[in-house]
């Protein structure tokens, strides 16, 4: 019998790669015993990037979920692992050092054994501190090589990177083939090269099935000396997800490897539970295309973990674009037409921004930049006319060193806008914030939680946490789910009634919130309404319109002071934000003047061309 290969079930990523949401804790606890009885898994991915955030979005406490979900696996002797984004920890944007340190302490206390650390830039300056923090917290530090295919990302490049991480103290190495576009033979050589450097280092392979290389890649890394293989379970295997455990087990056994057998009765039970979860609510957020393999994914190299949310978000993007086209007497686009345009534009944009590995958050940044280009060009505008600040941070090196040089056009644009390219340690750009959030929680009367886990959650995802605490997240989710369910069952979209209107009384604008259930809605915060300070000419002046659909916010972080009516602003000054496609887009004043009205409350959904503010 040959080398033993062990299996991991990437249960978190199965859902993340399929759609928008994760199962509720009651659903997780129901499926856990059957996963254990399958008898073939030595590891289960229980949580990590995306898991905590989407739980908040539908009104469930993720800390409670993680603690309960990891417990049965520990009792069965199965290791739990999670995914983390190094400098970004569990979110799209970089984190302060004190939050990163607390992150690992919280997750270890909640029952997560292994953290899979990755940086989409493969910048050791982002990964090595996380290796240190994880080990200090008692976790197993698994450092990732983010796999992609480009002139820069060669076999030697990856072997050298693995050596750097091993020398820095990494306990294990993961080949994170997040788009499934790693070429099988090259992947086998990478694994063999790492094992030649350090024979006893544990190597785990993670790949998505979509582009079609997946099974061949698994066989090659196994032959190269890989120790663990990530797998999925139907009906969430293949497509944008992962190879099904049955096929992988049979292939490796036939190739002479020692593998654990599958309890097929338990396998079928897990399948049934997954289908029940999909029928309950999760399936309403899983586009049909995500069940299919698609070799078109080879060209753009977009990761499976992003395709779940991408296809859901694309529905909104297409609706917004077609709304504009109808208004301008142009033929509408289909989903397939927009998708092909997007894939082509990603392939065009990617080299120009320095070949960042297309994995969170940089996959979203490149995709968003490409999508905004497509949207603008479809409207007869120029490329690069809208670049979010997060994307500029990537281009300028604020998030880490890009693998390749950026196109001269960005150098020139940066120069014109007074932007500076950076080579310093990315962490230096993000000062500590934990005490600020601790103070805010004290002021609200909120408990920081067991092992400071609620403090961690608030500091990690401030907007989502506030929406969760207020009940707004649950309300928004339930309304959206009811609408999707009605559309699927009847073909009709539930009419979205207005939640607020702006009225003018004696020259003064007021935001009036509307209730349909007999409950008096809470008044808007003074800083978020149009009643704050007297304006020179209330409601008059240049209209600031939303350039895209999303959620409008007055601030992005606790360090900012929200604008209010009566404030003077300069041309080019940031006045608010729109969160769309997981990034915050800065909205700037086009002229100097005084804010005379604010037409939204922070967190409100806005459509393209909706009024945000007026500046007199």
C-alpha cells in the first residue's frame, strides 16, 4: 500500500462557492453527526473568511455558531480549520495589528484548530505576522501559496515562497488553487519541490472544480507527496465548488494510495441534509450556473469562492445596466452576454494591475474594476472612470507588494491625482483601533462577550455588526428572501414599498420614515438626517446622485466624522460611501459648497441615480 492521503471536508467553502449565505447553526448541528459517521474525514473546514460576515447579514450571531459547530468534531477527534486573509483577517479590508492578534485568540478559544493564512499578493510581510500570532494563540499555522497561472507565478516562484514561510515558522503549507487553474503537472512539481526542502512538512491541497483541471491536479499533487486533499459533497460538489469525495477516494485508491473508506449510508444522509438546507432558504441564493463546470473560467481565473456571490450580484448589476439601456433606447443584455464581457475585461485588466492572485479581496478588486469598466463603456464612457479606494490601495502598494509592475497608465493617473506609491510594511498604514470599539460598546451598553469575541466581531465587521444588533440585518434578509421566494413560486417580484421619503416643510428638508406594520420607526440619527443644522438654502443646489447601486453610508470607519446638513465641503472631498460588490466606493463633492440636504440614512439601499445629497 502506498502513501496515506487524508481528506478534509471544506463545508464552509462549499456554501461560499455556491451562493451568498451559510447554514444556520441549527442546520450545522443537524448535519455534523452524519459528517462524522462518514468516517473518511480527518479535518473539516468549519468557519473563516465570509462565514462570520454572512451570518451577521441574516441576523445570526457567528460566535455562537462557531462554538457550537466545532464542538462535535473535537469530540470525535476531527480537526477543525478555517480560512483567514492575513492582513485582512476575516474581512475585505486591512485590519489593525491589535485586531489581528485578538482574532487568533478568539478563534482558538471558540474551538478552531488550524488557520489557513493567505495573502492574494503572496506578500510574506502580510503572512508571516499571522503565522506568529496564530502560533502564540495555540493554533496550527498553515501558510498558503495562492496558486494562479501567469508569466510570474512559476514553479520556482512557489517553491521559494514556501521555503520563506517554512523558515518563518509555518507548521503546514497549503496550495490554495482557489480558481482551479493551476496546471496539474506544475502543481505536482511544486509539492515535490517543497517536500525536497522539508520532508516532514504537512501539505494540503485545495482546488475548485469549475475550469476542469481539478481531478488531474489532485492526482499529481498526491504523487508529489501531498498529505491532505480538500473535497466536497453533492449536491454542492463540482461546478464552482470542489471535487466530490466519492470520486477522489476512488481515484486515489486505484492509484495505490492508502485512503479511508466512506460510510455511504452517512454520505447519503449528509446529501439529504444539504438539500434540505437548500430547500429551506440557501438555494434561493445559489444561481444555476454555479452548479456547472465552465472552462471559460480558465481565461479570467476568477476563484470558485467568489463565483457564488458574483453570480448573485451580477443579477443586480444587469438589472441596473438594463434599466439605463431601456431609458436610453438601447437593446438589453442577457446574463451570458454580460458575463462574457466581464470575463474578457478581467483578462484585460489583470496584467495591467500587476498580476495579483485572484483571490479575496484582490479577485473582487480586479473583478469590480473590470465590471465598472464594462458598465461605463456600455454607457459610452471611458475605461477607468470609476476606481474604488480599495482598488487604488492595491495598485499603490498599500496592501502589499504586487507580484508584477502596474501599467504606466496608473502611474500617470496616480500622479495627476496626487497619489503616492508605497513600499513600506502594509501594517504601518492601519493603526490600532480595539480600544475605540471597546469604548463604543460601553457607550451602547453592549457586552464584549466571552473571550472578547463580541468586541472582536464589532471591530472586524462594524457596519454588519451594528445592523445585526439593531435587527435591521434580519429584517432586510427576511424581506429579500420573501421577494426571492415569491419570484420563484409565482414569477412575480414582491413590490418593494418605500421605507422613507424626503419632504420639504417651509424650506427645510426632513427625512420621514414609513412603517407598514403599525410600529413607529425609530428616528434617524441626527448626523444621518436632514434635520441636523440649518442650511443656507435647504434642499437647494447641485444634486449628488448615486453612481451605482448599493448601500449608502456616511462613514466607513469609526475614525471618520459623518457629514451633516450645514457642513461646508471642498471640491473633491469625500462626503459619503456606497458599499457595492464588497467594497466601499468613495463619493466626492464635485464642487465646494454647503450640504443642504442628505437624502438617506446610513445603511439605506440606493439605486443608481438616486439622490444622495445636495450641495449649495
